[in-house]
C-alpha cells in the first residue's frame, strides 16, 4: 500500500496540512447562457475567486487545487493571478475531466505528498463561512474519515414515482421523517487515503464524494452547515448571493 493509500492515524492528522480541491470545470447550464458557472461574477468578482478566498481564509489550508475546464486552464490561471489571494496558501490549476467525479480525481492526482487531509468544495458555493471550513477540518483531525457540513430540512419531503411524461402528476409513495434527513453542503473533508481509495474503487456516478466513501463502508459524519453556504445553481440563487455579499460588505467590510 502506497503512502497516499494508507489511512493516517488520528494523532498524526492533528498536525497534517490541509489541501482543498475545487472542481470548477462545469458549464452551469441552469444559470443560463454565458461563461462557465465558476467564472460568473458575484459582486463584480468571479464566483471561483470567492470560493478560493473562502477556503484560503482557513489558516489550516495550505494548498488549493482548482480543476479548470480543459480548454480554459490558461484563462483560470490568469484570473487567479489577477486577484488578491492569501500569500500563505499555494494555488495550483489543473485541467478537469468530463464529469465532476473525474475532475475531483484529477485534482487528487495533482496533490503533492504531505497533504493528508483533503477538502472538496463546490466553486458554486462561494460564500461558505470560514467557521464551517474549520469545523470540517477539525472533525477530520479528530479521527473521522469523511465529514460533511449539513443542515436540517425546513420543508416536508415527499418520495414520488417518476411521472410517465414530463409535466404529468407524480404519485406520492412516502413521506420520509425529515428529522432524520439533512441537506448536505461543501466543503466535504476527508482523510486523503480514504478519498483516494474511494475514487479508485467506486465507478458508479455519484453526486458527492461522501457518497463514494459510504460505498466503501466507511463512516461519514456531519457537522453543522451554514445557510450562507448554499449552491448557486439558478438565476434566483445568484440574486440571493448578491444580497448576502452586499450585507457582508455593509456589516463586516467583507
């Protein structure tokens, strides 16, 4: 077993430097036509820059790997160079793949040795507070192989049968107990060896990296998420993100 494939002892994790992988190769078609989602502006600054700054705000994060669209690596490097980022954090840009899962795997492969805790963060969650980032890191350092920030659900959830055709009514088959459900956010944190093994083992398409670790039979735990760590997916989300950013700038000088 290579060093990257060997889980790190919990006591060693307490001092382990942290790296973050930000897959930013998606087109973001639900936001409408235009630049890739991560390069859309929020308060005049690309969402990717906000996301990098959010992770680099944690003093534990020593390296951020941005996984760019394959044809846009040079553009992303220039973009990062043009914006002020914390000098204590190294930034690396690598080309991504055709899916989020492949892009994360390519980001993991680009990590140098020595970064034994890895965060995976959506570029489309540009306003995650640093306290959430630190809470995820601390839970991994305490021994959890995989950690996700999560929020209780505010809405009742229905399980349905898929409609026979788009737009037709969908029969409800169950109402899950929402007290047992959580809406999961990022950054998700991992023992590096566990995440590498998940990407080497799990070939089915998944929506987040914690799901891959679950398929290994490893323990995944949650820490409290934050309402401002929402994902900017649709035009209305962008309006909300602009409002949150404006409030931060007014009250916090963010």
